[in-house]
């Protein structure tokens, strides 16, 4: 398909059709997939001639194309000359650095991206965690792990895979659990700073992330205390997150509390009863399983 796209673009030029930002972006993406650097450079020249060089969509596609074709210096030049940048542009440069072995530069551009106020997504955070894995930088990688937990991005497979790689390269998974104690404190500090320093009012997802953070760290009593201090009760996702952690750690007392709260919110949801039954089974209370 990519080869057909490049050939079709050539035919469009010969036929005199007008090319817009979407056509140019698509054909540059095709060149990147084909590792067709020569043709990508020709299209770049066409972009300059037709005054599309300041288009953020086309510029991002150029950064991506040069990065995939292992011409990272050209990608840098295009990126630096872009008069406008969006989250796609920054992510393309970050990923380009990571894919070409420039992991330190990837981490640096991630921090620069944050300083410029761009909202991060799972792909961006996953990419910078992968770069930390390549650098065997556990401390920095764990900070991004913390950020993923607090922001709610931890559930994305891109981040989960990157974290497995990070901890695999930097030590055993057992080591990562020992390190998590400090990670939890950073997560709690990050949560508090959003409220006290930035005036951000947490939404249910933010509270759920802290419940998940404490649950994964086997600090269920702290999770219960956190919930009791919340200005409102958790939603279904929050209670289910706590119940799931209780099932893993066989905590019957807090698990029953979470299950009862869930049943009040969604009495017809079978998932609650399944989790509760699993908890009873794990504790050997077979009479309660039925």
C-alpha cells in the first residue's frame, strides 16, 4: 500500500493536481514506512517549493519520515525550523531519538515538552520510559512510572510494555517492588501539589489513580484512609480498583467493604460478585463462594 501511495503521488504531480497538507503528510508517512529516504527528500523539496514548510501537519510528517529513515540530523533540522509545533511534532522527535539510539536526547526533549505545557499521552510517556530502559536509568524511569500512575495512563498497554522492559533491563521485578515505596511517596506528593500549588480540583479518575497506586504497593489500609478523607465517595471504577487489589492480597476486611460499596452502586453488575467470590476462595471460605 505504501508503494502505491508514493506512485499515486507522483502521478498526481504529473497530472497537475493540487496537493494539500493531508496528501503530503500521507505520502511522507508512506516514505517513512518504506525507508525511502531519496523519495522523501524529493517530496521535502516539493514541500519547500509549494510553501507548505510552515504547516505543522507536514512538518511533523517530515520529522517522522527522516527519523524512520535513520536520518536523525535532518529530522532535528526540520523540527528546529518549525514555526509551530504541536504534541504530534514533539512526540515524533522524541520517538525518533529513541528509535535511533539517542535515548538521552529523547529524555531531554520530553522534559522540554513538559516545560512548554503540552499534555502527554500514553505513546509519549511509553516512549520516554523505553528510552530510560535503553539508558538503564531506573530512577528516571521510575519517575515516569509514577507520572503514568498518577495521570491514569498506567492502564495503556504501550506503557505496561515499556515498564516491563525498563525493569527487566535495570534489574529484577522484585527490585522494582522494593523501589515502589519511594514511588508511592512521589505519587502522593505529585497529587497534593496539583491541588495545593496549581489549584487543580481532582476528578474521580485522579482519586482512582491514587487508590490504584496504594493498592499496587500493598498499602490497602492507607488506601482505605485515603478514601475516607475524600470529599466524595469513589465511583464504580475506584471501588473496583480497590476490590481487585484486595483480591490479589487476600484482604477480606477491606475487600468486603469495597464489594459492599460496589453492590450499592451497581447491584446488577456480575463482575463484583466474581471478584468477591475469588477473594473468598483465596481465603478458603468455600461456603461463601456460592
